[in-house]
């Protein structure tokens, strides 16, 4: 699965993107965020409980309880405002 990081998430993780194979028990977006948070200090900061993070599965916004299913790409980004 390709995981893409934007803005402050990218800054904390230190990567633009990476290919990962989460374990079978990671079935939702929220599960993935929790698993990522345990990968190291930068990930822990990016995905800390209460962090304002949004996700998109295959370029479609997804809730934390959305199943990963067969998604090819998941992107994480902070909430955005326009103007």
C-alpha cells in the first residue's frame, strides 16, 4: 500500500510517501494511524491521539472507521481551509 503524507504530517514523519504492508489486524484508517504511530518518534507525533488528521483512500476522503479494503493509496493530511 502506498502511503502519502502532506504538510505537517510529512514534516513530522520526514517522508513524502512510502510503500508499506500493514499487518492483517490493521483493517480501518484509524487502525492504520495507530499502527503508524508505533513506528517511531516522528510518526508518534504526527498520529498522536487527538491529532487533527484527515485521510483519503484512493483520492476519496475517508473517515477513521473506513475499511482499508483493497485501497492502493492512502493519504494523510491536516484539515485545510481555503480562501
